């Protein structure tokens, strides 16, 4: 059996990718934070892990290693956004966002490296905010651009193995978090998007599926944004 890790894998895009991997025959280990995950999904193990806490990150890594000697897919999806103006961010805000989105995933890539077989898949969830600056989310944009750079640099580490490393760069997606946005803000975003709506989770999952199925896609930042900021 193939094994996969999906961080932030119990909601939104993470859960969508996890279910897609299960449908492809993977057993998936997922991290999550927040309310207990109670949905039953076959070949899926959700492990509550606070990725701002390195002890918990290493505990999760060691748990996965105790269950399998190979990891065929690692999807670094978990992220954190604190919406404040540039001067309102505290050191703690910055450190927490960086720890979840970048540091914990760097650690996982490094610690799982010895058990990743040739021909595996490393996937990252990037963001359009890491490509085009956006008001009130400076830290999120900078941190996601770091994710993009981590993806491109890891390609060299897996050179010659057939393992590919790619990032899907979504625009705005109909995740539970986005659904809470006031209608006025949503309409403003729709006007900046040529398709005039948010992406569905399935549309983003299809982009990740493409990266898994195509062995020549490597080191790519694939924007799936509906033509965001087209005017």
C-alpha cells in the first residue's frame, strides 16, 4: 500500500486532497487542529497536531514512521493567517504563522526524506497572495512566497529520483473560512476574478491530482485563480 501525509487534512482543500489520495489507494495520515474530527473515512487517520508546537510536530512524524517504512506522498497544506495591518503584527503573530506554514513543513520534508521512495510526490499549497500583494495580509503573502521558494529549492534535493515537487497556487476558494466573508467583500473579489466566483474545492483538488498523475510536472507553481486581478 502507498502511504501519504496531508497536513491540515480534515477540512477544505486538505480533506479534499486526502479523500482523492484514498481513492487512489493511499493510506493517509492527516494533521489537524480544532474540534475533534468525527467523519469516518476509510484508510484515513486524523491526528490532532498543533503545528506551532515542534514537540507535537515531531510526535506526529514519529507516529507515522512507526506505522510505515515508506511515504509516497507528502502534502504540506496546513497554513495560518492572522489578518492585521503591517504595523499591528506582533513577533508572536509572525512566528506562529511561519512555524505552521513553513518551519513545520521544512522539518517534515527533512525528517521524512529517508523514507520517501523514488517516484514519490511532494505537494505544497501556496497562495495567490504569495504572488500578488493583497491588503492587510502582508505576513501571509510573504510566508506563502516562502512556501513557493521551498518547493523550487527542494527539486534539487530530489533530482534523479523521479520524485516531483510542486505547488498549487489557488486564488480564492470556497472553503469554510472563505464562506464566512461578508457578502460585500465576496462581491468585490468576484469583480476582480474573470470567472466571477471563487473556485470550488474539487477544482483545486483536480490540480493536485494533475501533479500526482503527471511525472514530468516538477518544480512548478501552478496558479488556479480564475483570472484573478484581470482588470
